[in-house]
C-alpha cells in the first residue's frame, strides 16, 4: 500500500488534534493534520480487538463469562458472571455498544490473558504497517503506553473493512442478540451517529475517555469509492467527518482508463503471420484524485504459436508517479507455426549435384585402378 500526504485544505478545517482522510481503494491520503502524532485512541481500539476475534473464524463459539472477564470499568454490553455469550455477540457488543466487558472477555478467551492478547494486537499491527502504534488494553481504556496515530488507525480500518463480517457488523444501526444466564434476546444500538445522519456511512467505531477526548473512525462509500476518516481528540467529530468525507468524494474519482493499442502490432517469429494485433484484457476502474497515465510493456517479438487471448504483455497505470493498477495485454488473433514446404531445386543446383557425383565416381575409379595395377 502506498500513501502520500496532501496539505490540509483551509476550507475544510477540523477541530481535531489529529485527523486524516484516506481512500481505502488505493491508500491515497487526501487530507491530513498531524496524522503521525501519537495520541490516545480510546475505544476505537476495539476495531483491532474485533478483527482478531473475527479472524478466529469461530463465530458460534460459546464463552462462559467469569467475574475476571467483566471486572472492567466503562461502557458495557451488559455481561454478568455466569452468562453464556458467543464470539459473534461479543463482536457486536464491541462495535455497537462499545462494551469494555465484551473486549476484556474476548481478550482473556482468545489470548489466554489480557497481556497475551495485547501482544497479539501488536503483532497484527506490525503486519498492517501501523508503525506508530502500541496496544496495551483490548478495550482502549487509558494507559501511558497505549497509543496510536490518525494515520495508523486509518490503516487499521482499511484492513478491518476487508473482512466481510466486520464490514457487515460495524454498519448495523441496531442488532438483536441472545446471551445471558439463561440467554435471552436484547437489542444493542450503535453509538455511531453517522449511520443515521450521513447516508453514505458504513461504519466504523467511536471512542471517548477524558484523556483521549472524542475519537472517531468512520467509513463511507459512494459510487464504488470507499473513504476512511479518522479524528483524535475532536470536540466536533460528527460535523468534521461529514465535511471531510464530502470533500474526499469531491476530489477522488473512479474512472475507466482505455489504453490505445489500436496501432500496436506484435511481431511474430516463425508464424504464418508477420505480426498480431493486441488489446487489453480489461478496462480497469482506477480510483484517484490525480490524472491517470499508462505505460505499455511488450517484448520486441514473440515466437509462434500464439493463441488469441494469450497474455503477451501488460499495461501499467500510474497516478501521481505511483503505480495504481495493471491490466494484461492479450493477442487479438492466432499466430500458428509456419508450415515447412519442400523447395524445388534450381537447374544450377541440379547441375552442381551431378558434377559432384561424377567427380566422386572418378576418384573411386582411380583408387581402384591403383590398387590392382599399380607397382
């Protein structure tokens, strides 16, 4: 994933201490303010916790809740010691109700302990490329060594949205779940107000502590483009996110790039044709806020046979100096191996062959004569 920073547009203006707007489709940073500053991120931490639970791929696994698991302050999904709850319900409890009890329960069950789970979180963060992040708690409760950046949290959100279950759950306004002792149905409501106030919103997670202030990671989708916005310590996060997302959609476009290969002829060696026409196997839709150019890569020639549809090269699409896509160049027609036919000898060639045989016979005769009649 590649990224670069666009200076903050004064016309947007955010109240946040740090902010970033990122295109999830290509990693392009569209807007940024202090995006690499290390700050507390509160319950947006639960994006990572939920992702790790979902990556266990056991949504129906049942957990027996203990007192240790729910001995945590702050927001809750209502778990009590002795309750039975599924992994799926825990993820809903984290992403909708921001349950610290759900996060702590998941950490102890999946990691064996809260400390081991924090190590799992940090290993996953390294894989994602979150270079300025350190997780200590699964819930996001304050700790001096628990921090991230707006940019890193945007990377995390992009990664999490690639998980279909995560993408589905974080977009729900409400969810009816069954857990307890005995289990009974109850409805949780998502804390993310953007799901009600902004029609393109598809998630992701809210957060707040006195130390961190209001934190928000949001995502929105329009015309096949997905944007992720992050603000840390933002007193006006709802409006800031709508303004950032609207700005992003005004800048980033999804366009089809049509490489002109009509004049390209690929030479064929040993074929029944001298060359074949070529074409792109697809017209990619490139998402970018910059103009898109392309480069054609073909060998100087190919050897027969070549079948129509066979890949013989590729097109590289570049935006702002960065590669943003590829398509294959295929042969538009067959090129078969040229048939070998017998070439008739010319009169001169026939005469030369006859003279050669005559000279050979005369040499043989001379040799035999010497053997029998020589002295």
